[in-house]
C-alpha cells in the first residue's frame, strides 16, 4: 500500500485487509469501520494523478464521476453571478474528502467546480460504482451522511452571517433608502425606525 493509500485508510480509521480477527476470520474493526471499505474502494476506484491547476469538476456539467482525495490539495469554486468569476468556497488538503457526490445523488448538474491546487492523487469512481459502494458498505453511507451534514451546517452558518450582514447594511442606510430595500427573498424590508 502506498503512502497515499495509507493516508486515506488512516483518515477513515480503516484497518488493512490483512488485519483479521484470528478467532472468527472476520475483518477487524477500528473505531466502527470495517476493513472491507478500503478494499472495495481501491478495487472499484481508479487512481488518477492531476497537476496543480487542473479542474476536475466543472460547475454545470452533468458528468457522473466521484472522487476521493488521497493526497494533495483542491479548492471548491462557485461562479459569482454578479462578477461572472469563480470564488473559492472551500479548500481541502487532507485525504478522505469525497468530491462530486451531490450531483450523483440529486441527478442534477454540478453545483460547483473543483480545481487541484497542489499536485493530487485521487481515487476516481464512475457514478454507478460509487452508488454500488454506498449500497454495499454502510460505513461509507454513514461517512457521506456526515459529510453532507457538515456541508449543510456550514451553509446554514453562512446564511445567518449573510442575513446579519444584510440587516446591518439596511440599518446603516438613510430611512428613505432603507424603506426601498427589499429582502433577499424579494419581500419588502420593513421600514427601520
């Protein structure tokens, strides 16, 4: 097993396939994750190296590839509707990060782009093989649920921060202008006193 493979395995606390419980001949568990997770992932995924600057996921595309970062670094980009330029919304430099799963589950175009920022080794899956892994390996499903929950939590915090910033800006406007300001949802902002 290479250092990159070991990194993802250790990131998920997954034991190696050779670690078997000597009495039961069953895969051993480390912190609740069974060793067959890593063997399945490396069996059905394809290791790919990408150079810094390479965009591996393009916002708006309908491709169905999922990646797991083994080594290197990536950033997640979202196009800014006002400027037309992409903005960095997240960065990852630790093995085990799953990228591209949302469009697979939602069957929708990619909501963001992903660009390699440091030469990277990724495990690449077809959407079909990734779905098979999710169905076959409950531990992987749990990991994905945790990742998606974390993304939702982060989005909720950002919504609150944006709402607070919006309200602060509205309070600073002169009364006549503040009366004309509309809520982000299109509703008229109540007049400030």
